[in-house]
C-alpha cells in the first residue's frame, strides 16, 4: 500500500498484449497532474512476471495491474507468486472476462480488485488510487456475481462448466481433444480458422485455462464423468 501520499503510486503492468501495456502506461503516467501514478515495470508472461517479482522487491510497487490470461500461466498463479513474496502489494485484476469461476479464483488468490477492460479512464485511475489506499474494488457488472458466490459458495466443477458450453464450442473442444489444428477443425466444421480461434478463445475463458493440452484433459475427464457426451 502506498504509505507516503507525497509520492506517486507505483504500478507494475502484467498483460500479454503489448498494445494494452503501451496504452495503460501512457494513460497512467499522464494521469491528472502527472505525479499521482507511475508505471515502474511491465511483464508479458507469467515467467517474466515471476522474474519481475525480484524487481518488485527492489522497486516495491504499490499496485500490480494484472490480466488473467497469459500465454504460459494464469494471472492467478502470478497473483499468488507476488503476494507470497510481497504481501503488502495490491493486486488489481484487469480483464475482458466475466466468469464466476474466474471471479472466485481471483478472490481466492488474494486479488484486491476485479475490473473489466471496458472501464472508462476516470474510473480506472480512481480504482488504482483506491486499491493503493487499501480498498477492495469490483467492477459494477461483477458485484452481483460476487454476492452470489458469497451466498452460494464456489462455482461448479470443470465438468459442469463444459456442460454449459454452447453446442459449437463443445464440438470445437472435442476436436481439439483429438489433436486437430484450428485449420483442420475449420475444415471439418466448415468454419474459417479465425472463427475457430475465436471459439477456442471463448472456451479457454469459460474454462479458466490457456492451453490446448488443458482443454483436452478437461474434455477427457468430462467424458469419463459422463458430462461431455453431447460435445460431438
């Protein structure tokens, strides 16, 4: 937490999109009177973020703006890694994903806020300041979901998640489990490779994963449990 109000709030950005990082850095570093917020580091993967923990020990950033989906690990892994070594650092999830499982995982990982990337500039700047000051921040669109999680407990198991995929998503998942490429899946389903990629992206988000191998394992497990039979 930023203890000295005379110093800018220091921020580490963790997002696999260079465009997003550049935009956030420009936005945050030019905030208000140009002294309130300061981006002190960036990371594009869990590996570089983990390496960045050592840098965090030196720089002592107040807030980490963290995306959930990274190419080599989940943002939740990064969140736990950072807090294990820097328990006073505030973690603010900034994502494009609205999913009960991910929201629950974020809370379980110790994150101090959950925002969507559609947030407007003023709200984002204020959220960073509020989190640095010790507040817990939720995007208005996820507040009801969090209350339901508090009332009803954790979301359903992975098999149940797969059961809630759309018919097309289940078909794509089944073909991924068979080892087909996006192009091969597109040929079988008469879809473009880009459309298949979009389906796969949605599947990854819904299942809280980021690798094809993970998708194949979850599909196989759901078949054993009897929840994936409708995927074909």
